C-alpha cells in the first residue's frame, strides 16, 4: 500500500477514535442515568423508538466502529502474524462492512422507522 494510503488510514483511525470516545461516553452516561432513574429496557426502547436524534447518534457510532475496528485489525494482523497485502486488506474490509451491516441492522431494529 502506498505511503499516502497508509497516512490516510492512520488519520481515519485517529478521527474515528475521537468520535468513538465521545459516543462511548454519551452512551454510558445515558445508560447509567436511565438505569438509576429506574427505567426498564422496555421504557428505554419506548423513548428511543422514532427519535431521529438518537437514530443519528447511533448511526454515527456504528460508522465510527466500522471504520476504526478494521484498520486496527489490519495493523494487528500485520504486526503479529505478518499478514499484509491485498488479501488482508480484503479480509478487514469485509469485516468492516459486516460490522456496518450488523450495527445498522441493530439501529433500525431499535429505532424502527426513524429514518423514514
């Protein structure tokens, strides 16, 4: 892979890490406050279904994970197993796509029709 591509991947991983850090904090604080307020899972789902803001937030969360994790996995595979090249790039790209699809499936299941 070219030096330029490596730099772009490095930047994408750092940017996605920043987004993830914010998303994790918001998610955890929200869950802790909801549970401490005595809300059940059903009540939490009732409040999130159809809420476009939460739909957008969790879609961004999924996108950040789908960018960040495959780049990190690519680095780990290269450093620990010596796996480099097109096959590894294809493998981690497929992993990222799978994460995106599974994550978006969960977002749509929870928020049911928020994007309609």
